[in-house]
C-alpha cells in the first residue's frame, strides 16, 4: 500500500504528538508513524508530576493517550508501523516493516531516545516500580530512601547528585575503579556527604514482590567482579545512569549527528541538514530530555515545517 501526505511524523511521544497537533491544526494532512512503542518513554513511566497542567499528576500512558486523542481531533492519523527505510529526496518516501510506503512533502523526526539498561534479570519487571532511568522524572518519589545509582560517567554523577535532594543516602555502584566522568562531576559527587561509592561491583538481579497487582522492588543481588561473590541487599530504589542512545540509526550517514548519534539541528530551530526534514524531542536533545521540552520542540518542528512548506509553494 502506498499513500501520500503533506507531513509525516516518525515517532510519537510528547514531541511527535505535539508536532501532530500543530501541523494538523494548521490544515495539513498529517500521518503519525508511531512505531512499535507508541507513546515513547512515557509509556513506561508511572506517575508524571512535573508536566504543567496536571495538578494532581497523571500516569505516563494515560498522558500519551490524551496527547494522541488531541492530535486525532484535528485530523492527524496514527499508523502503528515501524519505519525501516527512508529516501531523503523530496517527496520523501518512508517504507515500513509492514510493507507499506508513505510519501510526504515534509518529515518530522520524533523517534526519541532509549535509556541504556543493564539487561539483567528483573530489570524490566521492576522498571517504574523501584527501578528508573531518570532521576529528574522520578527522584521525588524516593524521599528519605536509600538509593543506588549504577554507572561511572557524567550521567551517573549527575543523577546521584540530584537524588541527594530527596534520598537519605545515595551509593554509586560502578563495575571498575576508574571513572569516565569528567573531573568536575566526579569531584562534586565525592564531596557530597550523602554520596558513597561501591566499586568493582555490578547488579546481577532485581528482586521484589507484587501485592494486589502492584509490583515493588525490594532487594538487588550484588556481585564483586574480582571474586564473583554475591550478596543480596535491601534497597529503596535503583537508578540506571549509564546514558541514553538516540534512536537515529535510520538517518545516520545522511542526516548530521554528533558522535553519540543525536541529530544536529540548526541552532534555535529544528531544521536538519536535509531540507524538508525536521527533528525534535529526545532524538536531538542530549541535555534536557524532559516531556515538556520535547513537547516544546515538537511545536517548533511543526511551525518550522509549515513555514518551509509555504516557502516552497509560494
């Protein structure tokens, strides 16, 4: 099947849905190719309390469903398909794993980023139930708890330092003696009286309980990498701080990215180096990575696309 649209949005989440709201409200025929994980990272977030407008907080999946309905209200249509091939000449052609082809005059990339995880037993089970990959998002829920932060780079140091605002104690768990973190970030963590370090150690397993359908992390299995000895330790929560990976593989080699893979955009805009292709949200934001900033850049992408299309047709 092949279909033609004015604007195609690859990805969903706050950036993609906001772009869809603005672009469809401007009168464009908009298709959102939501992919295999509709709603983005917020669908694995339980409570969202830092997004303006939700005074009592809201569940991440519910919030994304509201965003989706708002986009659909103005005429945008969602396709739950994964784009696996893109042609970078206008009109842009997007092919999906389902065998369909979509053509668009402008493309907004909102594919987001994925937190790097440990890949050990129980991690998926207790994600958002005691395990998190975002201190800014979830730190508030761990007041007066003892926490672990896993990692040895700037992300881990930043997460640990932030968490000391809420936690009674934060221990950085790192598999080596050496750190990848910058000196300034490492020293900041070392000087913080609430932060301890547990080196040459990894987490092998997350364990917990489930009561009335509610899961809760209770302990982790720690392993000394030198002796392979293991021990089980009670803990209030664990934050994975080993970085994020932007979902930009589909565009590499044509659209400019930094060394990590974040899409580079013209400063102050969402323009990529390919005319007619715009990027917003976590796929191009290595700094803030928040729902509200993603939504803001989604708005920018839609306005940039609208003005670019008008210029082409004017």
